[in-house]
């Protein structure tokens, strides 16, 4: 769904400085709401939730509610409230977001599986389980992770500043990393024995069919969506 607002802003936006696109902390917050209200057995005989909603339905409802809240914020010109946000608050939020992202992705960087928590102190529980799972890390996955991180550091700290003086458009380092490591994974067959690196797998082509959100879901996710709305704004 993140493709659509980016496309709309590409066509209608006027700011040369805004950077629309996916935002890791908003994605994590949305996934928490999805995990809370969606049925993991949706569409199967094992489904026990009534009513039962799929991940896609919940995520669509959250997106719809956030859009409505932000539209209301625009009508009442609530953007002026951002002037009350101190530098310390923004710095703390950015640092906290980075910590959440690191914790959420650490198991992927190490190639381990840990229990997913939804209750309070879930970040601390995840850190504990990740540390305990370090001895079982998949070394090829660790090597790929280190290589990707090193590539991004070199690009952002050295290559990009140099290239900005030579060319007028920024180097798409993230895209280069995705394409490059995808090719390495494909030709080295990292998903097979003896590497056993977990890969994304089949990616369907095209775009998802637009659907009308389940209106009975909107009041259910409304309260949780307020935080997502403010963070993305």
C-alpha cells in the first residue's frame, strides 16, 4: 500500500524537500495493530475469531483511519502544533525509533527465530531472546548482513558526498544494495544447502486490487491508529 501515496505525491506534490515513502517505525506500529486484530487462521477451518479479519483488511482500515485523522488535522491547521516540539523531543523520538528498528531486525540479521511478543516490555523480551539465540546464528546470514551494512556505510559516508559534487541526482544506494545482494543470493544459491539463508521468496507482480475497507473495522482500530497518524505526520 505504501506505493500509492508515493505515486500520488510524485504527481501532485510541490515540495522539493519532503521524502515520501515507507517509514520503518510506522510499519512496525502498523504491524502491531495488524497482529492484534487480524486472524492468523483467516480463511481456514482453524479460524476461531468472530468476526475474523485478514492482515490486509486490518492494514487497509488503519491506513484509511490515519488518512481521515490527517485530513481533519489539515482542516483545523494543526500542523502549527509542530512548532511546540522541542529538538530534544525529536532527537529522542528518532533515537527511540532507531532502537525499535534495530531490535525488530536483529533476528533477521542473525538468521534466528524468536518468539513474537505483543505485551508490555516486548522490546526487552525480544532483546533477551535475541541474545540467547546468538550461538545458533546462521553464519552465512551474518556475513551477508555485515556486507550489506558495510556497503551502506561506505556509500553514505564516502561515495555519496563525493558523488554529490559530480552529479546532480543522489545515488540510489539502497536500490543498489537490494539489486546487488539479490543477484548475489540468486547466483550463489544462498537459500539452498549449505547456506540456508532465508530469502523473501516469490514476489507477485503488479499492484494489489484496491478495495473498500471494512467499515466495521474503522472504530475498532481508530484509537490505535492515532499514534500511527501522529508519527507519520
